[in-house]
C-alpha cells in the first residue's frame, strides 16, 4: 500500500510533468534513488530552457538532517506550488522561498 508520503512524491513528479506538458515552462525532473532525492527545475520556456526560474531539491526519505520538522507539510507545500503554476500559468513567487548563495573564490 502506498503511504501518504509516497503519494505526495508521486504527485509532485506527476504535476511537474503536467507543468511541462500544459504550460510555457520547460521542466527537468531528476529522481536520484541512490541518494533519495528529487529535483524539479523549472525553466523559462521550451525555447529558453537554459534560463532557470524556479527549482527545488529535497530528500524523498525523511532524514534527521532535513531542515523541516513536518515532512508531509513540506511535500504538500511543494505540490501546492506546482498546482498553482498549472492553475495560473505563472510562478507564484510570493509563496516561494529565496535562497541566496555567496560564492568566494581565492585565486592566485
């Protein structure tokens, strides 16, 4: 029997495919079973697939180091973003988190 967590992960994969098929966006889905991660990368369009507009990567098996206390709520939030993209045809940036990375290089 498929448990709720597994069903949510399957829904995320299915919705990612539907965003690719039914919207202007180009979607890359990568499930890496050997490390239990799922990555969804949404790009500007099929023509401009190299321009990233939204992405997520998360563990499909809840691990102690995952920064979310409630894994089911975390998966549901990911699913709900994809549903909104399908309904509205736009990215709901107001409901997304911004992650900023600072890269420092030491060169010689």
